C-alpha cells in the first residue's frame, strides 16, 4: 500500500509541474495540489 501512496504523490507532482497536452483546453487544477509546484 505504501508503494501506491508514493506513486500517487509522484504523479501529482508530475502533473502539477507540466502543462496540458491538449491545445484547446487546460482543465482546472485543484488548489490542494498547488503546494507541489516547483515554480510558484
């Protein structure tokens, strides 16, 4: 179970620091995940 928690945290960190691949739509980003952004 700990491995899944670490994997989920790493995925949140990755999505917090990348842009959406879709050209026409950038989905809403949860405010709780903003603390994982490298550049604030």
